[in-house]
C-alpha cells in the first residue's frame, strides 16, 4: 500500500488548514519512530521512496484506535479533560477520582480506545471491544500491552530530548500471515501531544497551559473563535499561526531525531516528484 502524507491539518473531524512541510515532518518522524520501536513490535513499513511517502504492507486493520494518555488534558470531545469536566469518572474502563485538574499527570499511563467511525470516533472500553467482536480477547490484550510499552518507551526518549510525550494514538493491523503489526503513524505532532519539560511544573502550578510543540494551540484558537464541531463554515486559520505551527513541527522532528529536516528542491513540483519516486520504487519491488 502506498501512503502519501499531505500538508492538510485536521482536528474536530474537520480540515482546519494546510501547513507547509507537515506531510514530510509526519512521514519522516514516523519512520524514525518505527525504526526505534522494532524491538517492541514489528511494523508494516516496506520502504520510504519519498519524503512524503511510505510503502507499507497491506494489513487487515483493527477498527480501534489505541489512545494512550499520561495526563489529564485535551480540547476535543473525546479528550480526557473534556469528559472529566462533564463529571464522568469511569471512562473507557478507567476509574478516576474527584479533584483532578487540567494538565495534571496521571498516577499511571492509561488506555482509552476509540472506535474508528466514519464521521466521529467514539470512546469504548476493552471489554466492549471484545464483546462487540471488534477484536478477540487475545489480540486485544496483546495490542494493549504493546501500545502501553511503545508509549512508555516514547516518554523515555522524549524526556531525553527535553520533552514530555503527553498522549498519543496508535493503530494496529494483521498481516496476511496473522502477525500483528504497528501501522499508520507513530508519535508525530499530529497523533500526539508534546510539552516542553523544563517549563511544565512551573506553568502547571500557575494554572497556565504548558508550552506545546504540536497542533494543540491551533485547536485552542478554533475553540475560542468558533464552534468547530457544529459551525457550517470555519474561519480561516491566521497565517501567522499556521507558520508558527510549521516551525514547531520542524523543531519537533529535529529535536526528537537529532537530524535537520532536509527540505526538497522546490524546482520540481511535489506531485511530479512523488510520482517519479514511487514509480522507481515500485519497479525496484517488482524485480
């Protein structure tokens, strides 16, 4: 399967903006993490013939997104802070005490799965996943263990680079031989929240939002300026915020990987470049 990562930015089940270099950052950040997590679980990556493209083994995807969280935070309808504010204390099979505050660290990392619905993801517990036949108990327990292990490893790596991996989502699928593989993307600024470690404690004590290196600040702007779930038309994202987001995405890539993002030659159109690189890669695979 040929996966092309674009510069479109989505949240609230809507496309919010187009962010320069976002596709390349996500693809190359994922590839770095796929390589670093192979000791935990195998993945579907076959090759990466272009900065925006990954060729992967086609899998039967589990219809569940495995969301792992280490903090009480978020702005979307399924985020932990949103549901906690509504008084929900049993969420996806996890029990929470009263008195938690936004951006507080949980006593342990938790799994809050969601279904992969066509229009809107819905929270679901592990028991419900098994009862509905979305996964066998054996497969669910295996993937649950791997998701928590990948997240714990990701937190360690992020901490080594001065960042906090706050939460993320993973997807898994079965290869034709029955092997369960990690697919889609890993620890990107689209699928994950990252905070700056050095300033977190002080800002948390003051009730301030953490410094983030992900799309959360753009999500917050839309929440403050419209109803992103229900408004028919959304305001255009300010160009300075889009530019800042592009900068943060590149900073995250460079910080985590220890490598500078290599910007492709803009003389060749991106469509032409991707088509040429993918064509060459397919010819190599067919030999």
